[in-house]
């Protein structure tokens, strides 16, 4: 084409007239060599430089063909319409070129319409015209419509040729109708038509793609027998098929006997990558470099990826940098390959540098590079950088992949919780409407699944405020979250809005509304669901009804409801039985739970391990250890294998009853079964040992934590401290507390209380107050104490206690905290609230901290209903330490005597843990008279 253009320039310089034929020949030439864009540019040049030139039918036909090849079919059609308006009559070639453009772009209906326009104008369609239509239909897999055109061709005496049938064979192959494709080939052979290599290539390629390699090799043998030369395209199909199924060695054997091209080398490299054959990759690389084949950008991309895959990072980077020298321009695939591999190797900085080079090329309009870099940065914890890449994507008016913004939301949630997600949404506010709507809908649904109902609700409000679409999925997830967390007051208005938006067409919304109704009235919920579902009530609605009754403490009503549901023919699932069995066992109806399990079996529903665990727990709670272990033995011999929960229940029961050796043996058995113990299971044993004075064994268990990559938690630390205090060894308890305090770990409520009471009983008031301060500063413990305040509607319960502590009223604080402990054990016992009943009338204290001075009197004995003899040494408006005067502190011989005096003069209600250390210490010293008096005081103070 370069020579043709030079001749054209010579003609133009010599003043030769540029006619229609010369122009059309050059445009068609560009089209034939695959440079349609250059053909368009030449046409514009002729129209621009030669004023007298007016294109005729031949030039216009060539120009329409070029426009169709580059996908500009609208311009091509407009040009034909203008030509028709000028009275120029087109022929079959012109309309065929326009039809070909439409068909190549996948616009079947427009192509068929132009074909019909041509026929209506009286222009007879030839074989080429029909073949163009048939080829377009086959490309889009519409082979059924082809048969009508074949019949029409025969009627119009335009008999199909080999090219026509080749298109049809390709269409059948695309529809996976290989038998029909082979049938056409055999019919052609019977009629004497010689099938060429292209037909065989189509068949072999599709056979290889389907993995039918034996049939493909049979066709190769058939071609050889018929004398049909096998070209590189056919060989490449076979090599590609072999590489896909992992037969790379066989593919290499075929390759060695042919003149390979870029596709061959790319395919072989892919094959070696698939089987991770580094030697094979390097061998193909060497042969490629010595073959004399000019490497194209596709082969270069594959080679770069292959070098990265076999850890030849420097070679891959070197090849990437040498691409300009090889006259190759890196494309999107190149940058994606290099940047993605750099990220996977942890070379994020180098990946970002390459990304800067990539951004400078304004021709790149794909999101693939941005997406891979964002995901890599999120995985590496560099969410701020990932945000910048995301913003660059938006600024380029490119739509991010859904996986990209989902990854950003997940990462923000991981690092900053729901507030992190909300901040990210606010940052991207103002982006394209569809993107922002999709992002917000996903964020709300995601936060709902994580039970972050407030964040999910805020995102929903943002969507409504901007009048964006709220998807039914977002609505459903948000409602489910609110329902799960007991926010009935918020649900009702939202339900009304959602029903207005989406109606009640979706079954899951009907179920959601039914579940909401069941919170207030099970009967209304069942009736509504029955009406909306044409007499059918979904299992989810029945399940929610059973759960509601159980939660309200109406477990027997829930059982009756289940029986009625079964009698009325409603479906009952395993989850409903599981809810009931658990509720019955926890409520003490163990026999009814066992009867229900038998009913399940009669209905053909086998109890799963969750139900067995509920029964096992019920047996253990009622002290039926023999029956519990019989059930455990049954589970071990059946298909229902015990889980970590199963072993935890039994270990807890054995520890509670004092069978510590048996508990440890079961613990070891669990480990040998391949069930890895958790910190919680260790805590059961540790607490058991500590409760029975075996603190050394408990400490020995803790020493194994690092070996199995476990860490002690607040319960672990609390149990050890409690164990030391029960033995009267306050110094060891303090030492253990200090050791873990320096590791920024503190005990739970039980551990703090054991230490406080131990110090308090020994008269070490300042140390006791110091521990109380630490206790109130611990977030988890403070939340636990405040939860009791919530039950009696007292705000800032910890603040009240802190103020009393700062005033020196330690005995009052200890008494109240004992009541807190009792309330946590049995929240339904009204007696437990007696000491705290007046808290709601107390004014809210000022903010507290470690350095609070003179906060003022906030607590008094009447506030808590504490009797006057409970608080020793209280004068009006002040609280003194329990020991009368400083001189009394020196009178007793040691701390045990101080402890003993405190026990005799104070009431500790039912708190055996307070008495035990002093009594045990007195017994060890042989002071049995004092020990007996302490026991008498304990019995007198006991309820």
C-alpha cells in the first residue's frame, strides 16, 4: 500500500485526473490489508485536496465497506440515503457492503432490513449478498433462520457455494451442534464439493475446545489422506486443545514439525504456565527469540506473564522496558499483567509508579488496571491510596467494577467499622448517580448483615434524601437487621415506606411483614401470611412465631403452636424443633424436650448436633451427668459427631461438680479427636481448678497457650485471680494482676471483684480503691455494670459508683457490686434488685476520671436500701473506713486478724467467696475458734 500511495502522489503531482476507479482501488486495498482507518483517511484527503472530484458508485461502495468494517454503520447508512436522495442507483455490492457492516456489528435486524430494502428496490441478491446475511446470522448463533434463506437462494437461482456452507458449519459449531456441522460436510462430499482446509480447521478447533482430541486427530489423518494441506491455523487449534487439557509435551512435539507463528508460541507459553513448568517456559522463550518471528504485543504479554509466574521477575521487567525498542506499545493487558504481578509480589510502590505511567496515556479507557490496584492496596491495608485510585477512576468517567467498591467498603469496615464506611460514602458523594446509588445500596445491605443497624439506616436515609432508588434487597436486609436487633419502633415506619416503594409482590417482603406482626400477635401474623400466600404460610414465618413465643417465656405455648401447625398440614423444619428443644431445656422442661425429640423422629426428622447439645446442656444443668454421658456415648457411635460445643458443655458440667480429673481426660480426648480447643474451653478447666484451690494446675494450663497460638482473655485472668483470692493469697493475686496489666490485659468482673473484696476484707482500703478505679476504667466491665443500671433505669451507674469510691465509701461500693453480681446470675429475681431499687432517683454524677477530687456526695445508704448496721462508721454526710481509727490498724497481729474483724462486723449477704479466704487462713493457722465464729457470722448473715 505504501508503493500504491507513492504512485498516486506522482500522478497527482503530474496533474493526472483522479477518477472514481483509482480512488476506489486504493480504499479497497486498505480494507483488504486490514487498515480500514487508513482507507477512511485517504477518502477524506481526496475530497479535501481535489475539489473537482465527485465520488461515484464504485468509490462510495468502497467507502461504505470501510465504514462498516470500523463499526460506523450509522454513517454508512446515512451516506447510502444521501446517495439515493441524489438519484444515484445502488447495486447488490453497495447494499451488500452495508448489510455486512450491520452483521459484523451484531445488528441483525438492521442488516436484514437493508437486505429487504434492496430486494424491494428490484435489485437481485446474488450469492455474495445471501452469504453475507447467512454469515451474520451464524455469527450470532441464529442458525435456525438460515434454512429459510437457503431455500430462498435455491428459488432465486443463487445456489449456495462452499463459503455459504462454511458459514453454516461455523454457526452449528457455535451452537454446540457438532453432529449437524459434520452432517453438512458429508452432504457436501456426496455432492462432489471439495471441502477445503478452512472447513476442517473450524471443525478441528471446536472439537479441541470441547476436549474431543481423538476426533480432532482423526480429522487430521483424513485431511492428510485427501491431500489437503494442513496450515498453521489448524495446527494451532490442535496445539491449543492439547495445552488446555494439560498435554503440553504432546503439543510441543507437534510444534517442532511446523513453522510456528506468534499464536503458536503464545499457546505453548500458556500451556507451560498452566502446569507451572519453568523449564518449558524458558525453552519456548529461547526458541521464540531464535526463530526470527517478529513478536507481537499479545505474545509479549504472555511471555511477561510467564516470566512472572516462574519467578523470573527481573527478566519480566526487562522485557517490559524493552518493548519500545521492539516497536511494541504496551496496551492495557500489558500494564494489568505487570501491575497485578507487582502487587502480588508485595512491590506496591513499583506498581504505583507504573500506574502513573499508565495514567499518562489518555487512550486507555478500561477499569481493569484500576480495579486490580485498588484490590491489592486494600489487601495491603493502604485504603487511603486505594481511595485515590478509585477517585481517579471516577474522574475519568469510568464505571468501577462492583467488586472494586465492595472491596473498599469491606476494607473501610475492617479498619473503621460502620463509621469508616459512612465516611467513605460521604467522600464519593457527587459521583455518577447510578454508581453512587449502587454503592449506597450495597453499603446499607452490607452493614445490615453485620448488625450495624444505625449505619445501615443512615445510608438508607441518604438514598431517600437524594431520591435514589432503594433496591428490594437493601430494604429486606435492613428490615431483617432491625427485626433481629429488636428495633420494632423503627421497623413500622420503614415497612410502610418499603411497601409503598416495592409493594407486596415479593414473597420475602410478605414474610418480613409477617415476622414483624408475630412480635405483637402470632395469630395476626399467621392470618396475614395465610391470606397473602393463598393459604400457604412459609416456614420462616412459622419459625419466627415459635421464636417470638419462646423469647416471651411462653415456651409451652410455642410447643402447642408447633403441634397445631403440624396438624394443619404446615411445613415444620429442623430449626423450629431446635428453637423449642433449647427453650424447653433452659426452662427446665427436660422431659418435654426429650418427648419432642421422639416426635421429631416419628415425623422423619432426625435431630442434629445442635438439638443434641441443647438436650445435653439441659441434662447437665439438672445434674443428670450419667444420662448426659450416655447421650454423649451414643453420639460418638452414631453419624452425629460431637462438636466443640458438645465437649464444652460436658467439661463445664464436670468442672462444676468437681470432677476435675474426668474433665481433663475429656479435654485430652477432644484434642485427640482433632477438635482444637479454644480459649473458652481452657477457661472452663482453669476456672474449675481455681474454684477448688488448684491454682498451680490452672497456671500450668496457661503455660501451654503460646504452644497452640492461643491467648488468655479477661476470663482467664479473672479466674486465676479468683483462685488466688479463694486461697487467701492476695499477694499472688496482685502479682498476677500486675503482670497482665503491664501487658495491657485486665480481668473480667469476677476477677476484679475477687481482688477488691480480698483487699477490702484485709483492710487494705487504698489498694482496694485503686483496683476499683481500674475496674471502672475497663470498658467491658463498665458496660456490664451499666447494663444492671439499665434494668433499674439508673443512668451512668458506673459514674455513681466511682463517685462513692472517691469519697472512700468502699464498703458501700462493694455491697452494691455484690448485688450486681447476683443480678447478673438471675435477672428475674426481684430480691436481687432490692438493694438498687432507689438508684433511679439519684442525680447523675459529674464526669469521672482517675484524678477526680471531691466529687461530692452522690451515694448514701438510704439510696440503696442498705441497713445501717451494714455500713460501719458512717457519720452524717461522710463515710469512714471500716476500721475504727488509725490505732486499730496496728492492734491485730496480721492481715488475717483484720480480715477476721471485718467479717464479724459486716454483712456480706450470700457472698461465700468473701468469707472463704479468711476461714481457710484461720484453719491453716490452727485458730479454729476464730474460724468457727466466722462461720457462725456467715450463717447468721446468710438469707
